[in-house]
């Protein structure tokens, strides 16, 4: 893939990427050594894995498993317009393509299906909001050729920006940047567009690792600037609104991945209001969007919850 050049804070500050990754690396080392326990991975996720095995067996017995896999290989493109009174006029029409929860090595053929859908979708910026591999541990070499299949179709004048999710490891940061992706680890990126500025703020995973540091990410960002936050899950909604974030983009929930008619998602793994688990939401003056994501977790199936690619347009609303 052609290296995409974008303006970053590296020219203004010492980035200290390894310093920013140190908290995550410490947790990864403790997990590998068996010295660290946290309920939402060691207990809930283990329980989910057992439930997934039983559900997978039941779906195969009923003949529904293959349908779920077909559903998982049929991503849709969803367009949305977000209106802001405080959006500078020069940013009116700025378009963001969001890819959430790719888990791209979990289903063969998904990378090609996504590449086909994004072909010809012009955007000013691509953002990827974490979870690039299917498993939660082990090798991740299979992720990068598949990501490159998708990124080779990127038509983004300001490049591709990403954050890490709870399935990812610190080492993946360097691999992603080799592909031309700017990974934000509790830091911010200034983008110039039509004589105006917006800031993309990216935090480390708040769900499992808890290494998010919004204060550090906002250091150096003008308080009155238009700010877009990339966080893996919607769980930072209160802190982000209090910090003056204008638009919060996230994923993680998969919108349930399996949704029952008339009921919706039986379970969503996020500590936030249920209305925040998919689609548009608002908290105070901040607007948010939670993507249903592209890939799958635990089982490579989807029901009543298609994988989605999101194209978001920023619109100036006159007061």
C-alpha cells in the first residue's frame, strides 16, 4: 500500500510512542505471566467462550450456522449526517469513513467483501476504531495482509487514523503504521481543511485495558477547537462530554452481533446506557455514534445485525 502522508503532532512534539504504550505493555506482560486478573476478560470472556461453543454447536445442528456466516460476509454501507452549530464553515461537508471491529482474520473472504464495498467511497479521512484480530491472544500475522487488501482501496485525502481495541496488542501499533496508518495512543492529530482546523483525539482501550488517558490526549489541543474522539467503546461518554468533545466515534459492541426479533441484543458487553450501543446518540452537547462493526467476535456469524461500514458527513447547522 502506498504510504499516506498526513500532518501529525510528531513535527511539534516528541511523540514518545513507547512511553504511551507502556501501561498496555505492562498489562500484557502480567496477563501472559498469569499475574493479572480482571473480570471483564478473565471471567466474562471465558464464560462467553463456553457459551459461544454451545451456541455454535446448536446453530450447526439446526443448519443456521452457514446462514450466519453468509450474513457476516455481507457488509453494508451506512451514511449519516451530523449537524453542529459550532462547526467552522470550512469543515462543512467533511466526510469520515469509519471501520470498527474488523476482526479481519476471523472470517475468510471478509477482507475482499469490505474492499469491494469501500471501492469508490471518497472520504476526507478514514478512521479505524480498534479490534483488528479475531482472537484475544496469540499470533496476529494474518491480520496485516487482509488489512492491506482493504487499505489499498482507501481514497482519503487526509489518510487513515486508528486506535487500539481490547483484542489488540501493543506490537500491532508498529505493524499498522508500516501499512501507512497513523495510530493514536492517548494523543491528538490536527487536520487542516479548507483553511480551518479540526482535531482527531485517540485514546487507548477503555474497556479492558483501561489505559485511556483523555487528559494527555487533549494536551495541546485548543479548548475551543472542534474535536472528534476515537475510543474503542462508548463507555467514556461522560468524561468525553465533560472534556468538550464534539463527536464521539466508537464500536466494540457489534450492536449485539446476534439480535432477536422484537427483543434486540440479548447481551451487550459495555457499561453504558443501552441506547448508546448502536447508531446515533447524544450526551449533553456531545453527539456520538457507535458502529455495529465490520467483523465478528467469538463466533463468525451475524443474525439481524449486518456488518456495517459507516460514512459520516459533518454539516454546519446555522444557529
